[in-house]
C-alpha cells in the first residue's frame, strides 16, 4: 500500500477544519484535509443557511478578540473570493428580566454581554422599552425587558464560508480528500499514521476538527466532557404587512429562567420567511444517532411554546425545518487540547453551539499553535 506523507493533516472540514486548512495553505504548508462527507454538507453542525455573529459574546470575554479577528478574516475571504460571506445587520439581545436567565452555561448572559461590550470597545447601546418597541414592534416584550443593541453584529453564510476556504486552500495546492472517513490515528515515532478507508497517510502533525465525531477519537475522561444535543431550525411564513422582517437585525431573546427559554432569529432573506430557532439540551450519545425527522407534533410544540404570544408578523405555517446539533461542554467553553500530551496532535471541540463566528480566527490560532 502506498503511503502519502504530509506535514499536517486536518481531520474534519466543517467550520473549524476548513478555516484551519485555509490558514495552512496561506502559509504554504504541505497539508491534507479529510472529510467523511462532501463539505459543506447538512449532517454536521455548520449548515442551515445562516449563523449569527456578534462581538460582545456573553459566553466569555476571552472570545471577544476571536470574534473581532474572525470579522477581519471574513473580509479578507470576501475580497479573495468576490463573494459575500458576512452581512452586517446590527444585533439585539433581549432579556425579559425573568431571573436568573442563563445561556450557554453562563449566568447573567445579558449583563455579561453589556459588560464585555463596555470593556472591549464594542459599539453598542442599551435601548429603553419605548425605543425598543418603536424600532422592533415584532417582539412582544414585558415591561421588565432589557434590550442591548450591537452595531457590528449580523449573519454569516456558513456553507459559503466553508466552501470558500476549501476552494482557496485547493487553489494554493492543498490536498483535500472528501467522502473519506478517518478510521484511526496512531502515533508512530515522531509521526502519526492515519488510516483512511483503504489508504494510509503519514503526518508530522494532526488537527482533529471532527465536530461531534471528535468523540470517536477521544479517550476518557475527555470523551465524557462533550454532550451532543439535537437542535432544530425553523423557517416560518411571514404574515405580510405586519412586520418588515427584511429590515430586522439578528436577534436573541431570553424570555424565561431556564436555558431553553430562549429564541433567536434572522432578518428575512427572501421576503417570505424568517428563520428562527430555540435551544435544546437533550443529549444523544453520538451524532450518527441523531433523529433527523421533525414531526408535526414537534412543530406544533415549537409554535405554542416559542412563537405564539411572542412574535408579531409570522404565520402558523412552518415551511421548512433542518436538524443540526451542538457539541457542548458544561461551561460552554471551547476545548482545544493536545491529544495525550503530544503538542503535534491537537483536538478541538465543536465549540458549544456558538463557534461559527469564531471559526475563522480559531483556524488561525490552531495553525499558530502548531508553530506556523
Ligand atoms: C442549529 C445551530 C445553530 C448555531 N448557531 C450559531 C450561531 O448563530 N453563531 C455561531 O457562532 N455558532 C452557531 N452554532 C455553532 C457553530 O455552528 C458550530 O460551533 C460550528 O459550526 C462547529 O463546527 P465544527 O467544524 O467544529 O463541526 P462540523 O461543522 O460538524 O464539522 C466537523 C466535520 O468533521 C467531519 N468528520 C467527522 N468525523 C470524521 C472522520 N472520522 N473522518 C473524516 N471526517 C470526519 C464531519 O463530516 C464534518 O464535516 C450553531 C450550531 C447549530 C447546530
């Protein structure tokens, strides 16, 4: 069997892997990217038309710099590809004031967001209820509501971002194997032997960006630290003439005390629908066990608990759904670790449901960690 040899192999070409491969290609490193499917695809955590990006990330102040740097990289990618990856719409974070509202594992998400914006020079405002209701009448807010607005927030096209980074990497001569599942990775002296279907590769360094499937490779107790949680995206029909959804910012709204008491959404891209979702923390063992069907009952429940009485300007008509999943750590932090203490083998968790906006800079960070 012929054994190919590379300096770096990136396993998994979703948000983080495609960014890592692009950064390696920019530096002229001999690299190979491998994915079990044909990225961008709809089976991992990086599909579904749009992802929110915002700078004052309440999940952790240390992530603000990553989000800011990612915006610079998206702009660079837009120039190189002549494609629009990021759209700035502004963004609002609504908190109904039912305490304690936590999100992504942290208490006081709204207050943290505001504090990080102040600390990190993120352009923002706090709106009073009168102004918020005037500007955004679609949200049926209680008198206790708090409203944070951020200028640079907006949305990304995730599939396009992945495709663009892979295309650019390919153009620089970086090798990409798709529909190729990595079966095993073993250290062999100063290198790693990677088994892919019926082929073998030798690599000096490995980055494992396999999303939720990273669990297939992790030993205990790391494996136990990651939870796979199914999420559903919904496209609802617009009730014409009620809300001008096309001019809306991206939005997030914590309306109750539990982490699930949360909805978020996007401006309408087509003038006919808006995409919105909630969050679920029901765990499945593995991404391959995910139920991809969204039943009528589930849709009905979504309408009743997440939309009715909260939003004006949408019809009780769900036109499309898509199933995706989060890979969560308990405190919503990203895990970037050496595998078994070897600095040449990094693994990355799929970023706890808030990683897309950071992925471009995370790819750059990983490449720096490898010494490039
Ligand atoms: C519904 C939903 C909404 C979200 N909203 C936001 C948002 O608004 N803003 C935000 O910033 N983030 C958001 N996120 C989080 C963000 O999308 C994820 O953190 C990010 O996309 C994860 O990317 P990844 O590269 O780690 O994983 P993935 O994109 O899943 O990529 C992993 C890749 O590894 C491949 N792979 C796995 N195993 C193997 C193997 N053995 N061999 C070869 N290839 C393999 C897979 O095929 C896959 O392509 C959301 C996530 C979801 C699910």
